[in-house]
C-alpha cells in the first residue's frame, strides 16, 4: 500500500506564534505522512521571538520558518491542501480564500500567547502551554486512520479534537 502525504495548513491572523508552532509540531508528529504549512490573514512579517525560543528549546529546526500571507496557499500553483485549520478565533471568523484541493477545514482555536504581558519566564510558560495544547491535538489527529473515515466522519472527529483542552490549562491573562 502506498502511503500518501497529506498537506495541512494552519492559519492565524499574524502567523507569528500559534500557526508556526502547529506547523512545526505536525512535521514532528506526522512522521513524514503530513506536510505542515502555516500562514496568516494579516501576517506580521516576523516570528515572535518567544515562539522561536520555545521551538529552539524543543529541538526544532527553525530553518525555513517565516511569517507569510495565506494568499501564498490560494494560488493555482499552490500545493493542493487536504486540511486547513484555524488556530485563532479571529482567523476563523474571516472570509478565507478558496484553497486548491477542496480541503477539510476545522477550527482548533487556542489563546494567543503573544498577547500575554508579564515577566519573561511567565511568558515562556504560556507559550509552552499553548504549544502543548496544539501538540496534543496534532498527536491525536496524526494518529487517526484517515483512510477508514469518510469526509463527514472525519469532519466530526476534527471538530471534537478542536474542543480538547489540556487538563491543567489555565486561562491566559
């Protein structure tokens, strides 16, 4: 049986923290079966420094990461997408472009760690908690036997995954 690679796009408004972390996590936990991308509806043009610190601490290769517009993935020559997940409420409420490939979409909203104001170590903990929540969802998603699910069942399962929270989750203030 030939394994196929699924293309997954994570969207946020600024593409500086949450979507970047999700892009990295799916590459790690997708074990070569998933290719992750990230983009923003209004990208900041740079990755949040704490995002880079956390990813570096988690031993991710940061080469090639950049903040970019979702327009890059709506072009005719863009890779056909299998899944598109919004990871922030604002991006979920925006009118998205038409994506090549007729992807299954889902909302996996998490708090914005970049909005946290506080001491550096507290900020790092917030970023790690948000990363952990995304990573948990991605681990579950990448363990699904996608070939056994029809589109409707898969959409339902992705919606359930998007509602999962970490047991020790505290609100970001």
